[in-house]
């Protein structure tokens, strides 16, 4: 993959996140990590919650960050 294709894919990913199409968006991930840093949840709980969000993405009519990047 050349740098132009990579840039285009990253931009498509950012656009999909901005439109609310991505279940595990960067905002969701940051919120999980903030809860971890505040001591509300453990790292394992944060990872499990992220995995659950990614699993349920399709049934909620959304996609994952990886799908947004590769599509």
C-alpha cells in the first residue's frame, strides 16, 4: 500500500467515525481508557468491553474501525 492509498483509507475511516457509523470509534476507545485510568474498571474489563462493542457492531447497524479502514 502506498502512502496515498493509506492516507485515503485513514480519511475514509475518520469520515465514517464522524458520521457515527463506527461502533468502536476513537471517542469510545478514549472513554474506555479514561474509565481505566480513573480506576473504575481494570484493563481486562476495558478490553472485554471493547471486544463486546466490536462483536455487536453489525447487529447495531455499525462497522468497526478496521472495517472502515479496509473498505
